[in-house]
């Protein structure tokens, strides 16, 4: 397919994805106030898995303030936009899949399709894990620290929404680590022994990445982000071991040099065809003897 046709197809599919996302955005903006209220739930509540319910914490009432005239409206737009992209992600991935599938081989199509589906599920799982478990612990620790220090908690709606959405986005991406390692092993770029050999560097890298991505400088939130990232690294090792590219089985003569093989072949030929002497000669029956 010529380059211009590729560009036209890309433009068409991008336009479709933008239109669908814009339509979803209209609906999410209509419920933006309810979405912001849901984002406030982890601030003064803890999720109890045994009861599958939220329980209030001991924190005092934390009022929200806005410091600019358009700050509250802009936060609703931000929340509605992010939720619109998340809800429209399956259709966006479908358009991406339809765009790249003509250039893939039959073997690649078999695992790229499930990869796209599992990557979306992993992102949603990471965002849910952050909302139900990570955000409540992080917010409770930070607010309690300020209250115990004698400060009065008043949070800017912009700061809180940015903090919460950043955690949801980052943990959604962190849960893609096992899938990325499995795909790299499937393509033959890495293997399980290689990943196990460099686990110390993975641990160091997890804390470095967490220090860069954590919106606050405290080590508590850094550990909350680096711990799951390192655990997911080992999940990726398991996936690389199970679904990685299989290496061809080496033959028994792979380590034998060509010279040794030539000498062995010459010796075998000499043994199979020994030189006969005169005493061993047998004449043709009925003919003249030697």
C-alpha cells in the first residue's frame, strides 16, 4: 500500500477515535460532579476487602477550596476528559488494531490481538488497585501527618484532583510491566534467566522510577509505588518463562569443531575399507589364478 494511502487511512481512523471520545466526553462531563465526589471517597475512607465496603477513617472533615475563578470548572473538565479517554479506550485500541493488522503476519496476528485485550484489562486493574488500596493509604498517611503536626487541612481541588488522577494513571501503566516483559520475551529480546540475573537492577530502577513519578517527595508514597512495580517485575519473569520464545534445540555435534569432524570421518572411512594384502586375495571362480 502506498504511503499516501496509509496516511489517509490513519487520518480516517484517528478522526473516528476523536469523534467517539468527544461523544463520550459529553456524557462524562454531564456526570463530572458525581465523578469528582467519587474521587473524594479515598480521602477520608478506607476500603475493607472482607466487607467489600468503605469505612470512614479518624481524619477530621477536610474542606476543599479553589484558588482561581475557573479552577473548579477546569477540574471537572479534566476529570471528564480522563474518564472519557478511559471509557473510549476499547474503541481506540480497536481502531489501532485495524490500522496495523494489514502489515502483520499470520503468526503475529495471533498474539497481538490478545495482547491488546489483556493490556486494556491490565490498565483497568491497575487503576482500580490504586483507587481502592493505594490512594486511601497514601492520603490517610499524608493528611494524618499534617494534622498531627498541628496544621489545619484545607486542600485545593486542583491539587487533589491532579494527585488522584496521576496515581490512577501511573498505576494503570505500572500494571503493564508484566505484559511488556512477556511480549519482549515472545519476540526473543529477553528471556527469564536474563531477567532473573538483573533483578537487583530492577529493584533499583523501581525506586528510581517511583521517585520520579511520585507527586510527593515523601518515601512512603515512593515505596507504595516501587513495591508493586518490583513484584510485577517478577510476574513478568513468570510470563517470560511460560510464553517466551523457545530456543532451538542444539544437536549433539554442535560443539565439535570442523577439523575434529573431518579427522573422525577419515578414520571411520579407513576402518570401513581396510587395504587388502596378497594373501587375502580371492580369485574369480573358474578363472586363472594369480
